[in-house]
């Protein structure tokens, strides 16, 4: 379905936003981007580092590259490679810039501390290794206002909430009946919305695990969901019953029917939605094609106002998004993608620019925005407190956060009890790599025990001989 210009919206200050691709020397090249077909972005970016999940033999790994280190990346560039299975998702801590979370097919979630200036050698030791899921872990999300609270969604259909101050899961959300496809928070993190393979869209109170609203999308599949800032709306992307890509807008307090549904095109790849609450702009990026459509969201009908489309012949596998404080305000840049082009092993920055002639700071397109100070501690949030994000002005540019080291020690979990259930009881081995490792470990252990036994056999024989000799010695006759 084609969408026409809507004349009443021509006054929008974002009507002429355009996408500008970085010059080749400002791209990242020669990266063995993962070939995994999992529907994630495989990429995370902040104002210091770019992280990309890579193709690797035996275990899972990802690259972390300082943002200024553009150009060709050497094949032997150091990696973060402590996982025993493919890495499925990575996310930077929004409040501590050198801390990144990863999750993997090996059923673990790991927290890594990247040294200043990036890696000089392979990193295999995580700051925290979090064991609680019984199957692979597909998604991780940091809480938007609280420091050290992390959510993980596994193929065991559970969402675990981790308090990283103690390195333990403190809550479990157990309302899904199939694999969770996407998690999104509202502005203050008091609500969590999920899409699931069971064709249901849910709004959940995360601390109690209570489902507040639920939509059964029998006629179409919902893949992705995003909260639209403070307007109490949700936007989903999915596939209609006629196999066309579509988007739907929902009232978060009543999911009985979508407010609007709009068909986009007949292509087959997933539509990734990105929402910028500061500009009220929604970006829709197609997986497997090179297009990014963008819209302005309004509170009155028609709610969704089509602006323009950025087109590129190079298909995207995933996209990282720069946090607001990392943008170039002098260039009137309002959004920046990092596009993964698998075939070329290329990461390409795409800046969304508001065309303006003025050299001064444009306050109307840069309102106060969530910064890098948390609003709550884990204990405050867990006790039931909600607080809006701590806002910052982009006028002064951002101050880099001080380096924080996690308090919780690494320890292999023998049992993880949440809601009275031991999550790790009777957990089967998970990946082929892990099975092989266990096999070789057990073989080594058997060999060691056999050696010990044969040593003991020899020692027993020696002692028996000594005893015999003592008995037969002349003194005893």
C-alpha cells in the first residue's frame, strides 16, 4: 500500500530529514559478521565503542572497536570470546560505557568490562557469568532508569531479572508459552512489553510478573514491539495474513484492537522499528533490504505521518543505534544507525540530518534527553519505586561516565532459586561444543583417576612387600 503526503503535515520540522551515509574511510571494514539467522541486530554501539557479533569456530565471540578506529579491521583483531556457544545478543550498559552484556546458546549471560582504549588481546574472563536459563538465551535488555538491572529472555520461555550488584536473578517472568521475540520498556521502566511466538502481544508489570494487557494476534504475526515514549502507545511490526509486512499502533491500556494497522510492502524480511521520543520519529528498517522508512507520530488521527524513505541497494542484516548524547549536534544529526552489510563485512554509519543553515545549537530539535545517570538503585526499583530518566542537555556535549567495576564475584552457579524454583535443576547439556568439552573433561578425569589408582596399586604392592620382608626378617624368627 502506498502512502501519500498528508498536506496538513507539511509544517513539520522533520519533513525534510534525510539519510547521509558516511564516507568509506569512516566505515568499519573487513569484519567477519556472524552468519547466524537469529533475528537480532548483532550490533551495539555507544559513544565510545562499536560491538559486533562475529562468525567464529568453536564458541561465540564478538568484536569491540573504539569508534575512532575506522577503516579496515585486521583479521587477528582481539575478540571477546568467553562463550561456549554462538552469541545471540549484545547490549551496552546505558550508564557505564565500558560494560557490555552478552547472551548465548551456551545458556549463560555474561557481563564484560572493556578496558579504556579497547582490547589489546582476546578477552575470555567475564566480570560476571550468570547461569539461570535452562536453554539458550536469545535476548538481553538493560533497565532504562535503574543501574545494574538486566533482563534476559531464554528459549525456556522465561524472562529473568538480574540484580548485578549481587550477581543473582531476583525475579522471574513466567507467562509466555513459546519463545520470546522482543522486549521493550516504557520510559520509566515500570512496564515491559513483549512479543512471542505464541502470537501474543503482552504488557507486563515486570516486578510482579503480572500480565496487565494481552492481545491475541491470530490473523497476523507480531515480531517486534516498541513503546512510544510517554504517549501510552505501542507500535508492533509483523506480517499480515496475506504475507505482507505491516505495522500496528496500540493503546497500551487496551489491546483489544489496534488503533490502526497499515500494510507496508510485500517483502519478506523482518521490519525493525526504532522510536525517537525526542523528535516523535519512528524509523522502520527492513532486514534483508536496504530501506529505512520514517514517520512522525502524533497523538491525533491519523497518528502515523509518513515523511520519507532512505534507500540503499546494500541489504542490512541488523542495525546498531547511537545513543542521543553521541550524536553530532553541530551537524543537526537527530539519529544515527550503524548498518551491518554482511556480504561486504562492512559496518556503515548512516546519519539522519535535519537540513538547517544556522550554525547555532538548535534547541527545538534537541530537547532535554535521557542521559548517562541512573535514576534508581537496584534495591529502590525492586522495592517498587519508579522514576523518570535523569535528563541532560546536549548543548554542552556529554561528560564520559566514570569507570565502575562490578562488586559481584564470578562464581559458577550450583543452584539458582527464583520464586521457589531451582532453575538449574536437571538442566541438560546445551550445545555441541559444550558436550564435546564435557566429554573431554570426563575423559581427562577418568584418565587421572586411573593414574591415581595405578599409583595406589603400586604403593599397596610396595607396602605388602615391605610387610612380607619385615615378617621374614631374622629378628622376627
